């Protein structure tokens, strides 16, 4: 049975059938859910319920995959050693004197 589910054609067909089934059942689209989050946010803001508004904003962000940690994609930044800071300051002073 594992061999059957590892076949790419079968996986694709299962995905297609699942999507078709969701469409038949009236499963909401991402845009419809986003509109609902917007309505909830607006109502919460109008009532001064800022925690609920933030929850709606967070839910909308998650819906579109924006809740991922962006810093994970950035290379790690290294802290300058004291000697490097001193050297950078020395070079900056020289350039300032040359320019001024």
C-alpha cells in the first residue's frame, strides 16, 4: 500500500479529487476567509476591542503564510570585535579630515 501512495501520479490525482470535493462542499477560499478576517477586524476596532483586532490581523497573516520568521532567512550577523571598531573609527576620522 505504501508503494501506491508514493506514486506521484496517484498523489496528484488524490490532491485533485480532494480539491474537487472541497469545492463541491463549498469550502471557503482564501479570499473569502481574508474578507471575513477584515470584517472581524473592523468590528473589533469599532468597539475598541484591540486584542480581537490583533487576532484577526494575525489570522489573516497566517492565512497567507506571513507568520513565518523572516530572520530565519537572513544570514547571521557577526558582532565586530573591539579592534575592528577602533579601526573603523580611525578610518572614518581620516576620511572626515580628508573631506573637510
